[in-house]
C-alpha cells in the first residue's frame, strides 16, 4: 500500500491573491491528495521548511506578483541545500510563456497558467508526483 501524495500549496512573497491556490488545493484534496496550504505571504525558507517538516512529495507555488523567476529559484536552491530535491516543484499563476522554458531548465517540473482546467492539474500531480516519490507504508 502506498501513502497518499502529500503536497504543500504556497503563496510566496507579497502577493495577496490566493483564490487560485485555494481552488487548486481543494481540487487536489478532492482527488485524494493530502494538501498543506501555507497561507499568504510565505518566504521561500518557510515554504521549504514546511515541505520538509510535513514530509511533502511536492510543492506547488502560486505566483501572481511577477517575481516568479526569483521565488522559484530560491525555493529550488533551498531544496538543494537541504538535500531535498526529491520534492517535486510545480507552480502556476501569471507567468509569461517566455519564462516557462527557463523555469523548466531551473528544475520546475510544470507550470499551469490561468485557464488551465483543474482536472489537468490534479491528473498531472497524481501521475507525476506519485510516480516520482510515492512512499510505501
């Protein structure tokens, strides 16, 4: 038997709009994923610490502030420093198409832009995150 997928959904930085993050968190919960929602205004350090403490399989960042390149890079760097790159990082929000390949090169597994159907996100998480880090219990 495998443990449920566990994902941290986070709103890094000063971005105060979390409707999309809450919609994704609810959709993931409805799909059987254990979700830890960190709330607004989290630092990359707080997000990574939460993911490690919660034994998360994935981190989903919601970024609408325009600081996505910096925030994703910092989260990935902190995961590297903690030897926790087995945690899959994905995200969404207002992210220009031109930046998506750069984020992928950095190590972000997927980016979901506005209008992406929530079933596509939940299917990706259950397929990709479970396939890479499912735990036996």
